């Protein structure tokens, strides 16, 4: 199993970022998503050229600003996937976005890491449009 971590600092308050990522049916900050449906704690993505991806939402804690989810249905044959997002506020002026993902088999780690980076790049664009 491999653990990937991506950390990015944003010059915006954490509540602004949390409002975006805690809206579990919101897809504008995740590249390649055609649509998202949400039923109870199961989120289903329709991905451009990649079909369906189904995730189980394990935690969406509005007080701790933590989101935890696991891919439970993918086209790729994965044995384990667990992702955690944690927002750390700095005087309500800036935010560290800390995203870790555990993946097995490790051969999918590079693709997942690139998806995390692309999503954070897209989040920067979404945040710049909310000013």
C-alpha cells in the first residue's frame, strides 16, 4: 500500500473552501466529472471517458473541516482506497489543504496523485471566480 500526500496553501479562509468541498454533490472543482449523484453516504461520479466511480463517504465533519471517503467501485482493480482531506485555518486568513490517499495496488498511485493535483489546480480557479 502506498500513501500519497498533497498539501497546498490558499490565501482564503477555510470556511470558503469547506463550503465547496463539503457540498458532496458539487463537481466544478474536480476535473473530468460529467455529473455526481448522492444517495445517503454513497457518491457516484460519471467521469468523461472513464465511466462510473462510486465512493462511500466515511466522514464529513463540519466542525473539524475533515472529509474522508473510500472508492468502493472503480474500473481499475483496486484492493484498498482511503482518502482524507483536512483543512487547517490560519487566523481565518489562509488555509492549508492537506489531502492524503492510501492506495493498493501501488501502480495506481501516480494517476491518483495527478488527479489530486489537477483537482487542487481546478479548486484554485473556482476560488478565483468567487471573489
